């Protein structure tokens, strides 16, 4: 194997010539000639430092690639084994032990790393907060089949083969800011104890599900809304038995002979799905095990009497249908927008319920299309913006407000982005004739993204450092197809558990992932899925009305 005994670097001389015919060029060349020796010493120091910091990686790489060719190399160099110097004891160092919690990732694109770093941790080390959406960091982790969330709380321990201690953190931070690519960064994942504490705090937060109903604390008759019908008019309400057979719910409204809306629908007090609880003060809900109340017969007997008093309670079961093929737009989002959590029915119970904790934002078109923070927007529906104006040599440079107005008012959107080419070589002429803060748009990689509208794009823009370029400032999630279709009932179903999927009651042994898979399978196969949610607290409050009535009787 190759071993590094020493490292030296010597340069005979450096000649720096700046091309041009102006006086500034002449002055710059004159200064370069005077500073020839300091420049040579500076370049020598940089090379030696680079060898020192990366020698371990360099030797390891050479040994891995040359291991099978030593015979050929020695014959080509006319060397024999006995001609090679023998290692002394001081040449041999003990290899560092492999830490299984250390993971190295490599960044190759010339866009920001995309790391949220905690710089004021009590340990004095650089810690990772997270890999945000739409960043190169997230894409690099996913390309290695790693969940980006495992890096939360991890420590940055090395860059490009060099490891940094507690006293080297400023140097480590400078190495991270260096724009050179590729850049290899070593992370030490958070300990299992820290992860468990994080999971515990997360689970405590998730169990505090806010029930969508306003009725949470009191199981009393205050949940009953009474509607008094005084005038000699038709009731105009259609009823149907609920899914669990516990009550009759409003299933529709009737119109008069001329097609006019009747009073019960016009005043808005009775809503579709409301449960009929009382008729002239008589409870018409039924307790489990009791015979079915003849609600419709009772309504037939007293329906023509005036005044007529009807009591209603809000439904605790809510069925929603989510369709897959909505218009001709590309489907954005899906069942993974549902953030589900598992709650045990009792301390020692093996049965559990799956509760809708909240909704997750879906990947927008930008994130799904591989857009990174730092990418340049150069065309909007064929109109040059930012660096695109330099590309087509246009004198018109729309400012950020004008670009945002274009994005928000036009639909659909065909956007062209540009990203610095990692393999492109920068000439001295280009370095002197263009701003170092500007994208070399001519050699940049370009790619297109199509979005139905700006809301589904999922990214925000800002002005570049040169004052004219339009760059991606952040990548955000968007409301997917599930959130958009559940927008009207979103508040009322959060905190409810899933009762059934397409009419099939959920077994007690399922997990959130099983539910997501079942919803996705039916939604994909059938083009739609029906999910029934149950607001448990409100259900108990409604059924408590029957218990109170039985006690009073």
C-alpha cells in the first residue's frame, strides 16, 4: 500500500499576465510582476495545506484504485520489492475506529448546500437543524436512499476528508462556505438517547389533537339547536338513517310547487347532515340496544301541528369523497397529505384508533421537478427575465415585482431555470468582463418546468446578489388534491378518527401506514375514495343525551 511519509511543494516561479490594452490592465500586470514572489509563496502554502487536509482521503483513494496493479506498476518503473524503503515504527499510525453513526454525503451542484445549521449549540459544535425542502442537501440524502430527517440534530465533523475538533469550528464553517464543488461533508448522527427524547416530545405533541367540534368539554343539552316552526308552511326537510343507525340525518331539502326554497332551508338554521334529536321536546335518538324509535311516524303525527319544535345536533360522522381525476391538471399530492397518528383505546388495550392529526403540504411542481434553492429563473412563458435577459441580450430587465405579477396572473406556466455548470471552465476574459456574483448563463445547465398556476408551483423568488438576476429563495409545500377537496370540512375533521373507507369499517389492529396504503390503492384503482370520519367527543356528547333522558325517566 501507499503510505505518506512527508509532503512538500516547490514552485520555480509564477508568471501572471492579465490580457487587455487599457491602462488598468498595464497597472495590474505591473503589480503582478512586483508581487511574483509573494504569489508563489501563497500558492505553495495553499497546495501544502490542501495536501495536509486531504492526505488521508487521497492515499485511501489511490490504494483502492491501484491495489490490483502493483505488479504492473513496479515492472513499469523497473522497481523490485527489495528496492523499496522499509517502514519504521513511527511511520505506522493506528487507524481511527469506524463510527457507524458517521455518514458522508457529497454535494456536486453549484447551488447552496441547503443546510440549516445551529451555530450556538451548548456543545460548541455545528449541529444540523434540518435539510429543508427543495435544497441540494435533501436531494443528496434521498439519492443515497436516506431519509433527510435522520440528520436532524447531527453534528458536522468533517469536510473533504479532514475532521475538525472543538477548536477548529471557525475553520470548519469557512470550509462549508467555500463554493468549490464537489464537497464531501461528514455527519455524526444524533445518539439514540437524543432521538428517543425527540420522539417522546413529538409523540406528546401529536396526542394533543384538537377536536374540530366546538363541543369538547360539556356533554349537555347545549349542543342541541332548536328550530321552532310557527307558520303554516311545509317542513321541507328530507331525512335518512345515519350509517350507524343511531339517528336520522338531514339528507336534503324539498321545494314548493313553484320550485321556491322553503323556510327551513332559507333561514340557514338547519344544515345538510344535521341529526334530528327532538320533536316537540321528545328525544328521538336511540340508545344502543333499544328498539328503533319510529321517528318518521312521530313526525307524521305532529308534523302538521303549529307551533312545531324540532331539535338538531351536529353530526359526529362525516363522509367525504376525494376524486382523483379533477379536470385535466396533473395530480399534485395524494393520501400522504393525511397526517395520521395511532391512539390506544385504553392503557392496556391492544386496540387502537387512527386519528387525523393534521394535513401535510404536498410537493409542488418546483420541488417535484428538481428545482433547488439558488437556481435562476430565466424565462416565463418565453419572456426573458433575470439572467435570461443577458442570454438573449435584451435591454429590458423586469424587476422582481413585475416577474411576480407575471407568475401570478398567467396560467399555465412554462418556466425555464438555469443552474451553474459544474464542469464549465471560466476563462480569464469572462472573469474580468462579468460580475463574479452573476450566473454564467451561457454555459449553465437549463431545464423547463410546467405548472398549472403559481399556487401549485411551490417556490418563492428573490433578487440575486448582482441586483438583476431572479433566483429561487425557498421551496414550499402546496395544498395537494386531498387538501383542496377537503377545504370546506378541514377544520371539522381534524382530531377525528377514521371510521371507514368506502363503507368498510376500520379494524382495530391497523396502523397509519396501512390506512394510507388502503386509501391510495382504492383512490388509484377506482378514481375516488370515500372516507368516513368520527368525532368521538361529539359522538359521546350526543349519546349522553340518551343516557340523561333514561336517568330522568
